[in-house]
C-alpha cells in the first residue's frame, strides 16, 4: 500500500516541488498521480502512516518525499505549508 496523491494545489508547496496529482488527459483518460511511499526515509504504507509521520513536523519545515511516478522511485524535497 501507499498514499496516492489525488490533487495538488496549483500554487502550493507540493506543486512548486514538482509533486503531481491525478488528472485527465485530452481524451478523458485518468492519469494517476504520484504515490507517496516514503517520508524522510521512513516507509509510508497508508494515508494513516503519512498523517502520523507529519504530526511532529512544523509549517516551513522541509521534508523528503519518496514517490512512485510512472513505475520509478523519485525523491523530492517539499517545504510544508498550512492548509
């Protein structure tokens, strides 16, 4: 399991870092977004894991997300922001 990214705020920190949410192409086909599989080196197996991992973090702190994108693992640094 993992934590799937459904959408990303267009001008938010995740978008600026390059995180991609799910979207539809010009033909109406669903293109799956990134999938979070790690945060600061710790595995993320569910949304619950992600929320727990973020509990002790502060707005403005930078974290490293490990993502699956098109079958490849990538790492992005994201500065946390309030919602």
